[in-house]
């Protein structure tokens, strides 16, 4: 039995591609896509709950975006925003 035959018996090869490995990867991605979709729905529900409790969802989204940033980056943006506001007389 040569090396190629042994390799082919481990995984079905089609056109030089390990078909089972490819199928496994695709199925994992599909499961994660489904989970992401479900999580997106959960997040939407939480925003709806926040809105019904009187919170401003737009501001909440902005806060979440800011919290993801590095503190130095946030400080730089706030300083620049302050400079721009003063330049416009705000």
C-alpha cells in the first residue's frame, strides 16, 4: 500500500481536496452563523426592553462603542470633539 492510498483511506479525496475536512469546516461555520443570528435577535430584544424602560437606545449603542475602545483613543476623540465644538462656538 503506497502513501497516496493510505492518505485516501483516511479521508475521502475529491479533486485533491479532503472532502470530509472541508465538510466539517463548512458545518462548523454554519452552526456559528446560526448562533450569531440568534445572538443578534437576543441583543435586539434587550434594546427593545431598554427602550420600553425609557432609555435612549441610540445613546446606549454609542456608549457600547466607546467602551470597546482604548481609553487613550476615547480621550483623544473627546479632546478633538471639544476643539471642534469651540471652533464652531458651541
